[in-house]
C-alpha cells in the first residue's frame, strides 16, 4: 500500500517489482501461480497459503517452499497438470538448495506424469550445469510435446512478458496524468483449444492470474492518482485572494490539460489494443497435435516480450 496519495516513482516501482518478481518473472513459481485460480474456484480456501508459497519461492526460502509444495502435491483435489508442475517446482527448490538427488527425483516424477515445459528447463540457470549429466539427459529425453502445444507455449510465455511491460508502462504513465478517468487495460484472449499439455494448461493459468494482477495493480495506481488530484483540487479551491480573471485563466488551462491527458490516455490504450491484436495467437493450419520428443538440451532460446517468437512460427522439428 502506498502511504502517500500522490503516485511516487519509487512507490510505483515497488508496486511493480515485488509482485512481478514473486508472481510473474519467477517462472519456477508456475504451480503456485496457477493454483490460485484453481483454489479460488473452491472458494479460495487455500488462497493465503498459495500467496505464502509464492513469496517463499521468490524470497528463496526453499525449505519452507518444499514443505508447502509437497502438501500441494499430496492434496487429493490437485489435478494431474498442477501436480506435475508442482513436482517440477519442487525439483527447482531442491536443485537450488544443492540437494541434487532430490531435485532429480522430483524432476523425474514431474516428467512421469506429463511435464513438458522444455522452455522453463532452459530459462532457469540452476539446471544448466546438469545438461551434460546422464541422469538429467535421460529424464529430459522422456519429455514429449506436440508442435501445436510448443507453439502456444512460446506465445504464452512471450505474452506474459509483454503484459508485464504494458503494466509497468501504464503505472508509469499514471504518474503524469492530470485526468481522473480510470485506465483502460486491454488484454489478450487466452487460447481455449483442446489440449492435455501440462505446460500449456499451466501457462494459460499463469497468464489468467497475471491479467488479474495487472488490472488490480493498475487500479491501485489509478486510485492513488485520483486521490492526489482530489487533494490538489481542495487546495486550489481554498481562498487565495487572487483576481477572478487569473483564477478563470488557470481553470481554463487546467481543463485543456485534462482534456489532453484524456486524449493521450485513450490513444495509448488504442495503441496497446492494436498491439495485442497484432500479436494474438494464431495456430497455423495443419500444425501437428502428436507429441514428439522435446528439442535437444541447450538448443532452446526462451521467448522475449512483444510478439510471437520466430522459433514458434517455424514448424516444430520432429526428431
């Protein structure tokens, strides 16, 4: 919560960085993120626990995170894709704690029940030293994913990063706005095609939760801006002894600035809407839905923000 009613650069940066670090940029938190949506459907019974686990992983409190993830895995209502992703997160926590054997075991269990996010394996540097070990290669070698799922997975991860950039810009732009309108927050449409891919189902949930977070954080920034503008209005309306003509001139200038602020806000929203339309996910006709071995270790370059990466546009190479 920002103490001052005026949006501050430092305060807004904190607003962006902490949730982004713990809930978005930390790809290893996938099970924690997506389970919030799952548990919300059950009445939010475990929502506080899920937030706690995300914070633990973000703060590198791996021992506590391991305990929480283990409980999530053992929960009878946890579906296959969530259990698989949770095993992977558990493996990450073990690897990060230098508990390599336990990390291998958790990674193995994740793959046994369908884990197929070959991108996250390449995103997290903690796994890189093990790319040449026989055990890690054997586990990874059992991972399979269809070309259609690989294409969507690249898009989902890129879209999450693009959304974070959009959110940061909207909050930054709020600092200079002098109108009291709420910010329009355009968002992409999450694909709904049928799939059993653990990675795709996971990242769809991550994107959905990230979109909810985006709206919440932009709304908080709006409220902060509107509160500041209200305070400034009260100050302006206090008796000052100024000439009526001067007061009227100031009012006219403020009106002009407000109208310009609204115009620019609408223009930026339309630009974002157009960008979202341009980068919308479109699966090329005939893309295979038959799982094949994942790309070789070390051959994958994680997607960047703003767009559908070239690697995802090309047909998935079957080995």
